[in-house]
């Protein structure tokens, strides 16, 4: 569920992040790519491709219902390790406590009673800048655990999707057990189906691309969304509800994304379906 705060609140969120983000940014590892200046999806994908093609195995994991599962009291504790200003903490608490109800997630952990999950407040709205920042803070300790305790050299994380690469299958099998134990301290669980250990030669899906040993394909779900987008642009052109310049900008954005895969033929196929292709400067 995507939620967005009112405009007035978003101004406050941006002001707060401008002040406190640099304090935490220094402690973030270089292998965490989401919602950070100078990082982003395409750099994460490039690193994933590099590791995939230099490693025999990958342990690829997805945290089950991450944003709805973030425990608010644990989050506040993690923030207080870095921030001591009472006024700032009061504002942080107001934003966290003001989070609207998210998708219900019932997870039990060691020491829980039957009603423990119902007694603990959890969940952050995905659409807020503060939520994206808090999501990085929440897993920052986990990132350091992966690098410093498990000594994983090849690791990449984007929000709740992360991957560990190695030539040693047994090492990754053991790592999964340690990962599950650490995430339990944050009251999180990895997805039982989406989290798998396999050989990189069979191909891995990451950030909308299928990474294979000798090529990179666009995922079918990603391609399906792109084709719907192209269809909407065609209708907008026919009905003259969108200027050609804006249509071109939208196409350039989509093609720039496709350029991160082996999609030259696909892009040409798309262009052939556009009645206004000759008027474009792509």
C-alpha cells in the first residue's frame, strides 16, 4: 500500500532528512543502494551483474512484507543511538507515531506470547521520504553484520532485496541461518519462496532485469508495464492530450532504463510500432 503525507508534512519530512541524513549516511555501507544520493537502481544493477558474473553461487533474499513489518519501537531505539537532541527526537517520534495503519502482518518470534504481535506497533508508509530513510536506518546494522561478522565480500542490497555471492555453496547455506537469526532480532523474516540459493549460471532476477551469464533481459512483468505505458502514449498522441515533447521525454526515460540490458532489438521493435517515430529524436 502506497501512502503519501499531506504537502505541509512532506515539507517537514524533507527539512528533517536534510539535517539528520548526513549523520547516518557516514555509517551506511557502500553496498546499500536505495534512496541515497549517487547510488540508485542502475548502480545496484551494475554491481549485481559484476558479482553474478564473477561468482558461482548467489543467495538471493527478499524480506517478507518489509515496510509493514518495521517495528516502530525498535526503529526509535536505532535512531536514538545516533541522535540525542530531544527536540529532533520529538519530531522523529511524531512522524513515526503518525504513520497510518499499514497491511496487517502477524509474525511470531522467540519469547512472544499469543498477543505479542498485536501489542507492538509496526509499519511505515512507503510513499514518504522519511519512511525510505528510516528503512535504510533499520537495516544498517544488518548490512554491517553481513560485511563484518559474516565477512561477505560480494553483497548488494536495494531496500528489502539483497544478495550474497560466493564460490562456496556451504558458506552461503550457513549464512542464511545467521541471516534469519539476525533479522529475527528486528522482528523480520525473509520470504520463504523468493529467498533462494542457486548457481548464477541459471540466471537471477534483480530490479526488473534477468541477469544471465551472457546477456541481460528485461523481466516479463517489467516489459508488460512498459508496453502498457507505450500504449497509453500512443492514445495520448492520437487524442492530442499530450504534447509530442512530453511523449518523447517519457520514451527517453523508458529507453534509458532498457539500455541497462541487451535490448537493442527490443527498442527497435517498439519504435516500429509508433506512428510518430519519425518525429522523435531518440
